[in-house]
């Protein structure tokens, strides 16, 4: 099993996982790399699959992806275990590399330990505005509250000992206390801060994910996705783009396969239509004509 390595771009992406990308595109890419993404869990509401969010959990990689229900677009990228993936920001490791000198047994961190506040604050992302502190439930025995350190497009969660928290003191001073644990999770989202972004997480307009996709080999350019297919009858269909205003008209019996590929991109697969039971009706033996039809999964056409 190979480790998932990715560069973090706040407000945009985690490697090829780009905010705004469709559920189909993300799942297709994940399934294409089974050696890296060994397990994929799809969580959704059977009662309300179109209105409730869809979650793709990658426990092998310590990553969780949240999609909105109506459009099935990636809205939130979460890292829940920093030890299972190699993450970088501007070529700097998100988690500070371990010291070559083995620490004592009493100082060994948790296997899923994330970056420390000082590492983020002093080296990775520099100072930030004050975040949000959420105290533990008064009815529970939990000793730690949660502090969300937020930057534009990215946020980190730190467990903070509730008995040491003092709202009158500077947040940097409180988070630098020895009792504050390392970050337990990281979120990549679209917005200036997590406090504001979570209010419109599943409703805000997203940018075309192609504008933030990592450069790919060759000169191929990914075509714009099809958002709506309008059927006018008499074999006429208008395919409206998801991110641009120029539609594509499809005329059944007239539009060629070459035109389809040029407008929609190459098909995910091709099904060959051949029925051996009809071979007896062929006029000449040895002159088999093989028909094919493309299967264009993303637009839902074939």
C-alpha cells in the first residue's frame, strides 16, 4: 500500500481533490488508485439522498470528503489522521518531521498526532486572527475543549484543557501552553474563515474546479461538465454547461462520434454491441461488422 502524498492549497484543494469537483469524478479517481486508496466508505441518507450531504470516508488515508446532496459537489476536505498521508504546504511538511534522536517513552506522541500550534504559527502559516473556542459539554466528564485555529480556506482543530482556558488572555498564549495537544484535524474549505464558511458550506456558489486542478500531462484540456440536458423532441437535445454559458446542441442521427468526443471528452468506456444469436442471419460469413456505442457516464448519456 502506497502512501497518499498531496500538496495543500487553502480554499482550493488537497492534491487532486479539488473543491467543486463532482462526486462521480472524485470516486472514479479514487477507485483508479486502489494501491493508494485501499478502502472507500460512501455514507448517505437513503431517505433523503438528494437533499442530505454525501460523505466519502477514506480511513486508510485519514481523509474525509463532504459533498452537498443536490449537486453532489465537493464542499469540504477534512484530514482526520495526519499520520496516514504525507501533506505539504508550499513544499513544507504539514507535520514537522520527527527528530532523528529517539524521544523517551514518556514523551512519545500519539500515532495520529498532527502539527503543533507553534509549528503552524511560527513556520507554516504565520500569525492568525483569533479563532473559536468550544468548551466541553457541562454534563460530560470531558476535560478538553476544542479551539479552531482558522485561516482563509484552512483551519486546524486543537484540544485545549478546559481548566487552563482563559478568554481574557491572547489565544496564542493559551494555545502555546504545554497542556494543549497537537492538532487532531484539518479542514480545507472555501471562505475567509471557518466561522463564516460553515454557515454557507453547502449553499455557496463554487468556482469551476478546472481552474484549480493540478496541471496534467499532454495538451488535453478537460471539457466543461454538462449541467442540464434539455430535450426538445425530433431528436434535438441542448446540453447546457455547468460552468460556462455556451451550450452544445446534439442532433440524433446527425451528430458524429467525433463531435461528441470533441465536446464532451473521451467516454469512460465503450460497450460493443454484438449478439452472437443473430450471426446466422449475416449475409456473408467472415464479414462481421462490429458496432460500438460510447458510455458517457459523467453527463449520464449513452
